[in-house]
């Protein structure tokens, strides 16, 4: 059996002198509290605090980073306990874990392997590598741990040093799990994020049902333009009451619009009457991004835009398993022309924060860094999704820093469904950023004292400032 060793110098520069600088920086920030301002973990975990059933239920079935790789090698999702539209397939979770263990070689060199090794070593204390011969040992060890109080969701939340964790819910969600968390008296800070895509995108498969639900939750006439906008304002207020500081919008493009009230009302009429075409759908999404930005000025919510993914590219898999099953594919994305209509309206607002993400790395230096380096309302989200990796993070810093600087970025954002990967992902980001800063120090472009200040900013301060998280309770940390 191969040993499992998570090297203490992983991801630091290979050059000895530069690595020494990176290690000194990391020693000061590696254990800072975690703020996870946007993700997709299940709030029900923290509302009920019930134990997970087994390793497959916890680590494999919810993590599309893992099963999309296995699927690419012909392994059916049903055999991995990934839920279908009809529910969880009748697959033995131990058998699913064995399949996963047998194919660990597929993850060599991937960020998933970094995250998994961190989880196996640091969380479960494993000292041998996961492979076919150790599959049952892993499954049993993890299962025994999950049966103890120390491995329930709230206990792990506290063990991981998480100060704030944001989940993501739709505009038609009743937020019952967040209400249950607040009623429980538990002090862990789990908040929500307003994701209204299903009631904004006419091409979303749940649009009509979600729109009806929006009306039921708000009591507004959601089939009139004025009532529809009022419903969004009410729901945003509900989300704010549940701790939300941000909204999130994940359409295929970053297109925005600046229609007149009359044009908007006429467009909305076609949408609710069902007489729209694809051009109308795109224009409605575009106009609603501008409307959401204007509402963010009103209520102070940070606006996140996650464009550039062709969702559910695999039609067969979408039909059998639904959305978010690893078949979303990045596309080319325009920001300069697409965002201009919205920026003509809100671009110079100093009290508005719009965080831009991309899956199109070619836009970093050409479009995103210059935009964020000019407009007061714009900030750059970190390397996201397919680029949430050591090399992706380095490319992000290399292509944006010279134009946008560090303080037009927002720290790290793990954006994950896999709860146990959160500390691992933040650790990777902190190591990579310390390595990047160490290069600047080694080249005499930055003093080490300045680099240390920036390391604190990138690991902790920027995300807290960007997402407008209350700072009072953090004063004792000396990093306010």
C-alpha cells in the first residue's frame, strides 16, 4: 500500500529562497478564520445537524468535480449514487466507493486530488493512499468517524474555523432551513445568498412554476411588471433577514440592457404571456441584471455575476439526472460590450459592489482587469470553477494584478457543494497567493512587510470587506 503524505511545503515555489519567503508568509495567514461568502452546501445539514450516512454520501455523491471525471471514463452516475430525477439510485454506497477508489489514478495532477488528500489526512487521519486495496479501510474508517458527535456538520464547521458560510437559495425558496438554524440557538454563522435565476430566465425549466411560487411567497401580482419587481424587493428583504449580504446570477452570457420602463413592461408582457422567443429571453435576462444592480444600490446587497457556462450541455444526462451534474461547459464571454448598458446606469456608484467571475481566462487581462481597474463598482472574483486550481489561481494573479491591483479583487471564494473540501480549498488559495507574493519579494518588487499585509488581505480582510460582513466581532484578531 502506498503511503499518504500531504507535504508541508506543497504548492510553494521550488526555488529555496523564494520558498522560504512563501513559508514565512503562510505561517502568518494559514490558520486565519475561513469566510466562505458563496457556495452551494446544503443548509439542511446545519439545520438538523444529523450525521452523514457514509463516505459516499458525504464525499462522492454531491461532488460533481469527482463524478464528472469518472463519467468521462464511461462510469455511469447511477453506479456512484448520484441522484437521478426520480431519486437516489438503488446502488450500494460501498460498491460506489470501491469504484471511486479503483480510479484514483484519474485524479493525478488535479485540484480534486489535492483537496481529497487534505481531507483524508487532516480530517480523517488516514496515512495510506486511497486505492482499490484500501477502499474498504477508508469506507469503514470514515463511517466510524461519521457516527461520532465530533463529525456532525456543526462540530466540523467549528473545527474548520469557519466564521461565515453562505449557501445559495432560489427566489422561490422558503428559507425554512435557515430559519431552523436561527431557532436552534447554535452560534455558527450560516447565511443565504439570493439566486433568482429560475424566476428571471424564461428558458429555465422551472420558470413558470418558480414564478408562481414567487407570487405566493410575496403576495404580489407577479404577472405585472410593477408587481414582479416588487416581489423581488420583498424576497431580497426576506433573504437579508436570513443573513444574506449578496445576490448571485449565473446566466450563459454577461449581457445587460438599459430599456425604458415602457420597453421593459412590453418585454415582460411577452414573457408572462408565453409569446417570447430566444431573443426576448436574452433581452429579459439582460434587463434584469440591470434591475438587480439598481436594487443592490437600494438594499446594499453585493451583486455577483457568474456568466459563461453552457449549462446542461449533455442533453441525455440532463433528461435522466437534471441540472448540476457535471455537464456544464465554459464558453467565450464578452464583458466590455455586454456590461456597458448596465455600467451606463450604475457604473460610477461608489456604494455598489458588483463581483465579476469568468470561465474565459482570455478576458482577464484584456477585459476584466481594465474594467475593474476603472469602474468604482466593479471587483474581480477569484479563479472560478474549472480554474479553481493552483495553476488557475496563479494565472489569475499574473494576468490581473498589474492592471487591477490586489484591492480590486475580493479574496477567495470556494463555491463548493462539498463541505469537507472548504478548508482544503482555502488552504490551496492561501498557499498559492503566498507563493505569488514571495516571487514579488524575491524580485525586489515588494517588501516582505508589505507582502505580509497583502497576504492577510487576500486570505481574510478583502472578502470580509467586499461582502460587508460585520467587523465588530473580529477586532480581537488584530486584522481588522
